[in-house]
C-alpha cells in the first residue's frame, strides 16, 4: 500500500503525515527526543558523506544520480528534525524566525555606502 502523500504541502501537513506513518507502524514509543536526535545525526552524517573530499565546485555541480541520493538524505534529515520538534512541542517556523532575529542582532549586516 502506498502512503497518501498528495496532501503534504507545508510543515503542519508533513508533521501530521509523519505522525500517522509512525502510529500505523507502532513506532511512536521509539520516537523519543533522544532517539530522534540520534537518528537525525546519523542521516546528517550520511548527507555529509556525499560531499566528503569534493571541491566546492564539485559540491555545486552534482551529477543527477548523486543529487538524487543527496535529496533522499536531506529528506531523511528533515523528517527526523520535524519528528524531534513534534516530540518536544517546538514550532519550527517560530523557532527559525526567532533565531533569524537573534542572529540579525548578533551579526548585523554591514552598512553600505549610498
């Protein structure tokens, strides 16, 4: 049976689909913050592996087969990040918005002369 993914179009709908996916497989008891953070790091390491020893130029011009593999690792990492945020009750958009505002203060853009 194929999952109904047509309804996934934003972070809340992706989160809800991931909840349903995990619940249908009785995975929720294993989706603790510790386990999800560890799984996310494993996936991030698999993502980094694709760029190991590549030059900056090579990393910007991946062949189609390599780009597909990177795409899947990016998706895996995103999925675990969303599940981790869900387990901890973190609104990812609000957290990112707040972090951008904090970084704008910490790292102000240089003034440009007119």
